[in-house]
């Protein structure tokens, strides 16, 4: 079976991955955006752990509406075990992305992965979010996938099987939410 390793283009969505300086490695991609052209239906499954990161709480609350338009994800800092300051940072990050995109803050959800117990630099985040908003493109999924890598050795991307099943091509998408 042949597997297409090229990132998929998802009609109606744009993606970006940029270096905001949130990771300790200079120039590493560490901030990603997924943006729908208009609010889209949304659902999520969350960890059953009793301890969750601030972005998980914010996302769990916002996804209840069933409508989202953007996901902002950073790597290098998990925003976990950060208390009220982490909740405020997650909410402020969504508000900044919403401002840049021209949508309601409630339609933006955060995701963070990386070092536990630290807050990321909000000024670096804002500059990175502005660059990501300017960099959005339909074929940017690969950059997004690289921006959310922490210990992964390669980006996690949707793969398209070329094997036909009942005359249809099967697509498979894996998303990971931690915390």
C-alpha cells in the first residue's frame, strides 16, 4: 500500500506555523494557527485526567457551543500547573488571535505542549500570532505540524491511503490534545 506523505489541503481552512521565539532553540517553529474561513461545527474529546492544563479548560468550555473558527497552538510551554495566570494567558491568547482574525474570541481555542509549570512570553506570542495570521495559507498544514512538535521526531500529518476501498479513497486524520 502506498501512502502519500504530502500534507493535505483542506478546503475552507488555512494553516500557518511560525517561529515566535517561545522555544529555547532559535528559529524553531513554535506557534501554529488553523483557521476556518467561517465558523465551523466543532466537537472534542478530552483527557479524563483530574489534572488538566489551562488550554484544555478553555477549549472544553468553548467547544460546548459546537462552533469554532480557529485553533492557536504553541509548543515549548505546556501552560500546565500555572494556575489563574495560565487561565488568563490562555484566554488573552485567544482574544489576541480573534482580534487579528476579526472573529469573536469565543470562536478561538488554545492548545499548548511542552515544558510544564511555565508561562510563555505573551509579547513574543503576540508578535508570533501576527506573523502566523499574515502567513495563513491552504497548503500550510506542514508548517503547522512542525510548529507543534516537541519530542516528536517527525511531524504528525494526515496520511492519504492510495488503496481503494469500495471505490472510495479513505482519509485518516489524527489529532492529539494533551494535558
